[in-house]
C-alpha cells in the first residue's frame, strides 16, 4: 500500500477493511514488478483502484478517459465501474507497457470497452470529439504536462463531470519550502486548480494524493 500519510498500523487496518483486488489485478501487479522493476511503483495502489471503480459507478460515467495507462491497473479499475454501453479511452506513449495492459484487458473481460491511443497525450487528447462530452477523466502521466491535459479535458468535460488527478501530494514535498523542479510543477498545477472558478476540488490523502475535481 502507498498510504504515505497514515501511521503504518492504521494503514494496514484500513487495507484489511477495504475490498481487495481480484486475481487478475494481483497477477498484473506481480507481472509488472517482474517486467518493469522499480517502475512498478508508478502503478496505482489497490485502495486507489477501489476508489476509481466506485467513482465511475457513483457518477454513472459513460465516457471515461485515462491519461497514463502503463501496464493497465488503473484502466481495469476504471473500466470495471462502467455500466452497459460505457467506454474507456486510454492515452499512453509506450507500446511495450501497454502491450501488457492489452493482455490484461482480455483477462479482465473488459477489452471491448477500451480504446487505446498511442502517442504524446498532449497531441492525441485534442482528437477527442468536442461533441461527445467526457464524464470522468483520470490523469496519471508525465507531471509537467498536467496543466495541458487539464485544460484539454476541461474543454471536453460534461457539466458535473469529474477529473481525478494522481500524485498531487508528491510524497508530501508539495508542502516543503525547499522545492525542486518536479515539485514546483505539481505545486503550480495544484494552485491552478484552486484558482479555477469553473470547478470545485477536493484533495484526498490516499496513496500519493488524489485530487477530485468537479466541473460546475
Ligand atoms: C504513472 S504511469 C501510469 C500508471 C497507471 N495509471 C497505472 O495505474 O498502472 C505514467 C504513464 O504515463 C505515460 N506517459 C509519460 N509521458 C507521456 C506522454 N507525453 N504522453 C502519454 N503518456 C505518457 C508513461 O508511458 C506511463 O505509462
């Protein structure tokens, strides 16, 4: 678990009282560690995955977008929240990692609901049709481009739609006055959201921080 902001014992208790991932997600997490080594840390945590599924279910989102798919963990969690006719469009730049995702979409039985677009997301996101409002988007790709992804997605987001953004606490460094470049990027993004009168937003201390943004 990646609960950076909880006492470890409380974190364990929390996990013991959260519905755990199934065998497909467990196998994906294992293979991701074997194949990508330390990069497996980029994968969202099981409790975040549960939250993503619930937010898609609760919002009854039908048109969902993910920016940053990696080997597919979060995409499976998002797709599992979709009702009949729901679609997930995934954006990533890496063919090798997303080849693993494609295999696990088959195993999870959600492949037919998912469309993968390979390439720089700042370009490919602009191809999303303006007349098909996005109900929910999850941003978890390269951090310096967060403001770009946010603006493109805001222009496509339905009224009442949600944007979820991962790593917004950046291991707590956002609150540290001695700031490096990556931290400055996340801080600037967080400030941009706070200053945006088009939305309300809530930062959750789950994993590395997840911001839930709702467009009016
Ligand atoms: C943190 S990982 C995503 C983890 C994923 N959400 C999960 O739970 O497994 C970030 C992903 O963003 C992708 N990425 C990085 N730069 C990108 C870009 N410019 N355009 C699209 N995807 C990019 C990487 O290839 C990587 O798969």
